[in-house]
C-alpha cells in the first residue's frame, strides 16, 4: 500500500499505531491532548497560536518533548508518535517568525503550514531535520505547495471542520495523485477506523482527524461545545466565510446562540481576517462560533483521547480483515 511506502520514506511518520494525524484545533489543542494522542500512537498537533502569550510556546514544547521522551524510555515497545505544530502563514499572523524560531529551538519534527506556502519556511524546517505538511483545498494550491518545498500535503475536502474546501475527497485525492506520490493526508468527516481505511483506499496515506477529538477529556473546549459534538449530526453543520473571511464549517447551535440566522449569513471579507475576532462580529470565531466537521454523527460520548484512538484502531483492523476475507 502507498501508506507503507511513504511511512518508511519519512522517518517522523514511521512509528504510528494508526495512520492518522490529529488535526491542530484552534484554542482546543494543547499539550494535554497532543501528548495523549502521541502516546496512543497517532500524530498529535496544535496551532502555535494556541500558546498565548508567545513565550508560552517554549513551555509547551518543553513539556511535550520531555513527556514523550520519558514515555519512550519507559515503553520501548510502544513508542509515542511524533508531534506537529501548525503555523498560520497568512500575513495576519504577526507571530510567525518568533514561533518558527521557538520550533527550531525544540526541533519540532513536523510543521503543518496553513493559509500560505513559503519556501524559506520549508528550508528552515528542513535545516533542523523536520518535515513540512501543507494543507490545501484544491490541486492548484497543492502544486504551489510542493513547488515551494513542502514534503507532503493535507487535502482538506468538503465536510472537514473549521476552514474547509468544497471538493469531494474523491475528486481532490485523485487529482493530486495524478502527479504527486509523496505523503498525503485526507481531511473531511473522518471519525471511524473504517473511514481511515477508506481514505487509504482512495489513495491517501493518512487520515487527518479533528472534530472527534473535541469531545475528549483532554480537549480545551467548554462542556457545551463537547456536548454539541456528541449531540450533533451532519445536518447541524453550516458552511460560511463570515467569521474569519475563509470558508469553514461550524456548529449550527453556536451560530444560533450568537443571535445569527444560519440560513442567512452575510459574506465575510478575507481582507479583514483576524483569527479570533470574528471580523468585527460580537461573537468570536472559535471561542463562540464552534468549528466542526460533518462526521460528528459517529461521536456519541465524551471520553479520553486514548480510548477513542483505541476504538478507531480496532475498527480499522476489523475493516481490513473484512476486505481481506472477501
């Protein structure tokens, strides 16, 4: 399978229990969730901007690095997966250079870049031995990312939580695989082990999973948000660019709670994009307007991340066994 080929070719991705990456969730992902994900055998990731003030990023990376190293010493037969830090490359992020320097200090193994591809950033990560994965919503952006030196791609298809594209995962993956043979993750409504295997069957190497981890004990989300994930269905997801200027998927209940009509949202403006401000609206994106993907119908409880990952691993193994038996 492609998955096995790329795993051996990219050392940071060669020790996963399950071919999955925990998506970096704005506000929600922190050291507790990342460490739990990595110990359970999938890549754990968080946005650098979650560490506020900027100096806190150094503390977070120190803790994550030390705890995972201790885990590996105590569990040589079950080493932790590597972790990743997400960097927003858009010009609105005035912390990028400082955050990148902190990542260089701790030699972060994987850097996920979003909303812009920069050749100098990719070179910087390669200089300390890391790899870069760039998230894209179409084939044009995918080609630009690889031209600028990204090692792999994250195809963000329709149904993904937060900022998401409009394309079917089938269409997006098959176009990218016509020319790109490197590491490819797929994002969009993936919440079970069966869906992880389906992503691989389509041509991806990894599943990129976010919303199921909002409803975990380690997630830095308020309880109503977690319960909204548990109670929600695909029909509860609203696609809009109002809140950050970039199209994304959000929980209907949070939009209604902010006094807005989910069926009649005005257009946002990318020129005024400012993460967390909601483009001037009273309700703030991510804090009050909750991101979520369409796959939440499979989530029926708030539980530890390790329990969720173990269930996905069992589902994945069972799905593979069913296919092999046919």
